């Protein structure tokens, strides 16, 4: 029996050895073929990307920056808190951009190819716009919103990454055929997503105006709220410029790919709706139909329009842009829209209370 067991064990070890040798040989052939096509370096870089995990680290740094913002509200005179907040925000944004650049190098593509890419890119864009706004205004509002948007964006990216890994197995899947052109990806999609980022930042500034007035935050400081209004207006103007240019370039791409400039596709309609909504905001403001509160309310509703164009139209599952469908998003979108409606209602309550106080 001992001899039989030893013989069986020996045969099993031999088979295992042959499998290992065959596996090593197959791995060597795959590496050689990938290296011959110049793709093996990208595999090594992708392994490094997942090992370094810059997006999770960015989320942690954004959370620390948000805590710094909260502490600065309690102790506004502490200069080291402001430096800490700026350092954490800049560090986390640098990590985020580093990860995006690595993904571009690995795939040899522009930064926005899939919905997962849009989450990363829009988060980076919104944070950078917020930091520039803070540098111009120095009111400590835009940097606070930058930390909130950065944290929310990286959390959403993490959740979506888990979903992609569970369903598609990777966040760097093959490019959809209609997107297989680096030139238009670099121009149209990048520009339109930056327009999304500006619209969301303007909506966040509108939240601060509405909720701040409702709870009486710095109620006697009119200049503070005028500054918020100027920030919101400026971000909307910048977002409109990006959205209009991106939409036009999308039509140029559609004409090149499908032979028509415009086809009333749901995604095209969503992009057009953002442009029309922001144009309406600017005209209403210039014509005197809305004041500071009205601008804040329309900016908040603009965030609803952006979310509908970014995620909502994909859920329809129709049109030439239906490749962006994502299951399980309906409830999250509905919750976001419901919250935004509550904020708009809060603006009405605040107006009634201020009118009654006078």
C-alpha cells in the first residue's frame, strides 16, 4: 500500500510538473507575442497601476481635506489648517490625475472612453475648477466644495469600479466601435465632460447659497452672498462655452461616423438641453427676470439636467449612444433628483421667511 501510494504520488507530481512546464511555456509564448506587438509594457504598467491604487489614496486624501475644511470653520484663524486643506486637496488631485494619465498611457487613448472614465475625469475637472475659483475669490467656499465633490466623485468611482469588475471583469474593456477614434474622443468627449464638471460645480455653489441663507449662515454679510452669485455666474458661463463647443464637435463627429450632423438621439438631446438651460440662465439673469436666489435655484436645477444627460439618457437603451447603459442607477438618480427638488423647495421657504422677517 505504501508503494502504491508513493507511486500514485510520484505520478501526480510528474503530471503537476508537466502542467507547470506547459503553463510556463504558454506564458512565455504569450509574453513574446505581446512584447512583439509592443503591448507587454502596458501590462506591466497596468499591474503597477493596481498596485499603487492612486484612486483609493485620492479618496482618503479628499476625506482628510474635507475634515480640514470642517475644522477651519471652527477655528478660522488657524493658518496651518488652511495649508493642510490645500495640501491634501492638491495631493489628492495630483494622485487622481496621475491615475488618469496612467490609464491613458496603458490604453493609448484620451482620458475619457467609458462611463467609469467620465467619473474620474469629471471629478478631476470639477475639483480643479473649484481650486481656481478659490484662488480667485479667497472665500474658502470653493475649496470646501472641491473637497466634497472630490470625495463624492471618488466614492462613486469606487462603487462603479466594483460593478464593472463584477460584470465586465475590467474597467479597461475594449473600446466601443463608435468611439474608436482618438481624435474626436480627445476633442468632443473631453470637452463635453468638462462642461458637465462646470455644471455640477455651479449647482454645488447654488446649494451653498440656498442652504446658507436658509440656516442664517453669515446672514448679515451681503458681500459674501454676492461673491457666491458671481462665482456661480462665472462657472455657468465657462460651462456653457465648453458645452456648446463640445456639442458642436459631437455633431461633426456624428457627421463623420454616421453621415449626419444631428439625429435627435437621446444623448444628443441631453447635450443640447444643457446648452439651452445654461443659455436660459444667462438670459434670465441679464434680462432681470431672476436675481441672486433665482440664479442659485436655476444652477441647482442645472445639476439635475447635467445628471440626466450624463447618466439618465443612457437608461433609455435606445439610440446610437445606448452603449452607456448601466443597471442599478435608476434609484440613485431618483434619490439625487428628489434631493435637488427639496433644495429648490428650501429656496422657496427661505424667500418666505426673509419676506416675513422684513
